[in-house]
C-alpha cells in the first residue's frame, strides 16, 4: 500500500468546483433552518435571521472539502499549514474567551456563537492537520480505497482477537466492575453512571438473545422493560410485596407479554417484524398513558419501594423495633450504601443474563436459534419448528427486559410512561448492533461508549443527543458490521481448525 | 349522517397527508429494500421550512394568499429535497452493500440527529401559525349536525390529487420513471443495461422528500402548530400505511394512507380519541397476519 505515495497530477479547477458545489449544498441545507429562527414573542411567532452562520458554514465546508481533495492528491503541505493555523488560532481564542470577548476579537474570529460548535471545528482542524502531518511523514494516503480495505481487515483481526481474548478480558473487566465501588476516586455521580451503564449492558445482553442469536429484529424491546417496571411497581404498591418476590413475577409478566406479541407476529420476516414490534412498543406506552385507573397515566407511579438487603432496608431511621442495614451490621450509616447495593444488584442481574446466554448457546434450543438466524428454510426441513423456537427466544429476551425494568423501578422509586419511549428501544438496539451483533463483549464496549461517555459529558446537555445520533451514523458507516464484529461458530466439527483469518475473508466480499 | 360525513371529510384530509409521506417510504423500500426511518424527520423539516418561509414572506410583504402558498410550496419542496438528497448521500450510500440492519441503525441515528438538529436550532417549544386559508362551505345546516368542508381541506385534497397525477406521469412516462421501475426490479441488471443507479436512487430520495415536504406544509396548515417531534408518529403511521397498501407499490401507499386516515378519524369519533394511535397499529398487525403482502402488494416468493 506504500506504492500509492506517488504524486499524481492535481486538478485544481476540478477540486475548486467540487468544493464550491459542496459549499452550495451546505448553503441550501442551512439557509432555512440555520439562517432563520422562529422566535416566540407575545404577539406571535417572529423571525430572527442568522445569515452569518450560514456563510460561516459554507466557507468551512469549502475549506474542508478542498483540504480533503488536497490530501487525496498527496499534497499535504498547504493543508498542514492552513489547518494548523486555523486550529491554533481557534484554540487560543476559545481558551482565552473571556479576554478575547472583552476586546471584541471573539466576534470577529469565531465562526459561530456556540462554544461547543467552535470547539468541534477546532477539533476538526486539528484532525485535518494531524492527517496532513502523518501524510508528510509516511507518504501514503490514508484515504484511498486500498487503505480503507486494509483498515477494515485490521479491525476484523482486532475483533477476532478481542473475541479470542474475551476469556482474559472478560474476567479482567469483571474484576474492575466488582471492585469499582471501592476505588478511591469513585463518588456518587460516577457510581450512578456506572449503574446506568450496567443497566444498559444488561438490556443489551437481553436483547442480544433476540437480535443477535435468533436474528429477530425487535424495535419495541422497551415495551418489555416497561411491563417489568410496572409489574413490580403495581405488585409492590397494591399487594405490599418485596422486590425479591416481585422480580421473578416481573420477568414472567414480561415473558408473557413477549409470547402474547410473538405468537401472531413471529412468522413475519425482517423489517415487517421490526415495524410491528415498534408498533407494539408504542401501544404499550399509549395504554400506560391512558389507562388512568390502573397506571395513573402520565402522573406515573411514585413511592415504589426500594430494595432491601434480605429484608434489611437502607434507611437512616428504620421503624421502631426493626433493624436497618447499617444498624444490623453495626456500620456507620452512609447514604452511599444503597447506591452500592443497587450497583451490585444490577451487576448480578447482568452477569446472570450473560451466563444464561453463554450456556444456552450450547443447548439444543440455543443452537436452533442461531441456525434459524442463518437459514430458516433449512431449519424447517431439519425439523426445527420456527415459530416455537423464535417464541422461546422472544420470551426469554423479554424476561430479561422485565428484570431490567423492575430494577429500573426500584432504583428510580418513580416510573411514568415517559421513561419508555421509542428512543430507549433504539438506544438498546444501537448498543447491540454497534457492538457487533452477537458479541457479548462488544456490547459492553458499545454501552460504555454510547451511555457512559455522553453521561460524563453532561455539560454538553443539548448537544448530547445530536452527537449520539451522529455517532451512530459514523460508527455504522465506518464499521457496517459493528465495532467488534466477529463470529466464531458456536459448535464445530471435531478436528476443524480454529482459524482467525477465515471469517474476516469471507464476510468482506 | 352529518356526523359521519364530517368524519369522512376529516379522515380523507388526514389520509392525504399520510399518503404523501407513505409514497416516500414505499419508493425507497422498493428500490433499496430499507426502511428509511428518517423519512418522518424529512416531513418534519418540510413543516419547519414551510413555517419559516411563511414568516419570511410576511416580512417581505407578500400578502396575497395564493401567491404566498405557491412560493412556500415551491421553496419548501426545493429545500427539503436537498435534505433528502444529502441524507442518502451521507448516511445510506456508503452502506448500500452492507447488512440491512446496519442501514436501519444509520437511519435511526439520522432520525435522532435531525430531530435534535431542529430542536437545537429552532427551540423545543411548539411553533404556532395563524390560519392562512380560512373559510369554507357548510352542508346539512338544517340537520342535527352541520357539516363543514373548509377551503383548506379542499385545497389539501385537490393538491394531493394533482401531485398524485403528476407523480404517476413521472413514474410511467419519463426516463427517470422507467429507470426507477427498472431499479425496483433489479439493481444489478439495471446497472448492466446502462442505467445510472446512483443517480436514480438519489432522485428517488429527492422525489420522496419533496412529497413529504408538501405533506409537512399541509400538516402545518391543517393543525396550525408544529414541533420538532411530529415526524416520529406521522412517520410511523405513514410507514404503516405503506405496509398496509403493500410496500413497494405507489398506488398502494396512497390507498393505505387514505385508509389509515379514515380509520383514525372514525376511531376517534366513535370510540376514543386517546387510543387512536393504537387503532392504527392494531390494523397494521392484523393486516400483516392475514395479508402480509399488503392490499396491493405482490406476493414475494422465497427461493432457496
């Protein structure tokens, strides 16, 4: 691939025309929605114009496109100079924004009003500059098709290796997860994020049974999550049952919901199934929203009981004559105790899901799921009943969703239909697919990436979901089969070689 | 009788809007076999561009309603179709030969992105617009329920019928239409006989987006208020309509849209308003169980 370092002729007018075209499209895209803003004032809606933002976007698009064209044609030097000048200038102005603002410099130099967008542009300039520098050094284009294929193959090998290492990486991650609450720099906020991430890992593993193993595209997984949460909340509020009794009930309820939905629709294929499950998720949410006498509708259910440690509550002042967790064990009361307990609770549930998945893949039913995913007709001719087999996968996936839901209810203490919108299903599905379908460890990384990172950067509040959507697109365009996509056959004929390279070869075609 | 007639008119108007969005779904599904999940957001962007154009025209001082409507219609269709084009170019084209699930995830990602993009730029509160087209006709004044058929509803129905006629001509008579139908049958074969497949797919997205833009404009005029979240539900219902009519079939999408609109109107009138969305989804499930290819769809034969 180092042969591509030869400098071809550079078509400057062509590149300028192309960059101009891109800038024109950016103008058309931004003219309406960026150029005007509908402002609500007392006398009705009014327009505010921001044409300077449109102009800035167009100029940046022009410069960026031209820079990429130059890089493709092996001319990194001008790009390096321009990009570094931009990057250093922007970074300096942005990091001394208070000073620059007072002198009126900021308004003249910064392309946009929002600092987040400006920082993003500075970052892009740094990346472009780094690319150019790398090119100067190595004299090989990172952008051509050959390099892209080489990168794909590299990532495939990495995926295979991570799968191979899973038996070492897994316990290592598990070790980190177990000692996490006792690490010195862990505070309440980080622990809350960890709980959230592990919750999504568990849901991802649960959905993986349906999507990854059985190959059924489920866009309404959140419905089972909701069924689990409401089952626990309603049972606990009406019958005064504890968390540990309700947990299996919630799982069973969710599994029943799965069977109820699955029975009529599981003979549909692919996208149809996806859209019906999406509809089902919405139906569940609408019913929760409107059946006021049963679910309290949009007001939600509050006062959902907290979990207890074998009957010992985590409260500072337990009722007279009863012990609480800290008094029973003679510890100092700490509000963190409950959070740590919740963390271990969800970690335990997640590990249960994982263990279950790993073991069931070796059972006939698990093998039947994977076989069905690959070829339904072949399965039918071999005597596997497609609907019943899919139904088990659906029900079991739903059951784990239900467990996750009752954990959610007990953690929040309050649930309302608002927590169970389609976006949740989309996020869980994104975790499964981005991680590389069927890869248990990939789901862990995807959940950390998609849930953990945005939570850490909560200050970027309003840009969070924007970046989330963009990241989903970018990762998929970059690695269409998922970050760590690599599938080892679960069962092999005795004596068959363990090859790491073969699957990568075959799936790239 | 009067009440029934009124619901029929309301349902037809609603159905026209769903039908226009459904065409975009059905065409894209027919040509590249993916659910363009972000199509609902394209509709929403169309609605936002409409309200912006209306307000901008107000600033410039174009007061004559038919002229304003015409300018808004053209501007919205043009600008929204650029979004449709860019969506395909950026998010779907690189994934054309990838697993279908990848394309679906990108589509969901794009949908989330576009929703937040609009929310960020235009704010999360709903945007109201004063009624532009007012007045109407009233029937059965003497009966217990007077039926009103507003000029706006007439405009929506007539405009949709006109667009449908134009669109049918486009698909049946023009070179692009021929290429589009050929690509629906077989992408690889079309490329072999010299059809520019990339261009055809791009144009498919552009046409779908411009029809969705018209639907957005109609939604804005009909309800008078929009927010950044309208794309999701309308999109899902329009997809339901496309499936109901038989996905891949353009007349089917229109028929499905009309049926969904009528079902929704009658359900809210005679049963309950709260569960009108449940009705649409329940119909979808029933259709898929008893007639999985939809009303006008061709049965697809599975080969081993």
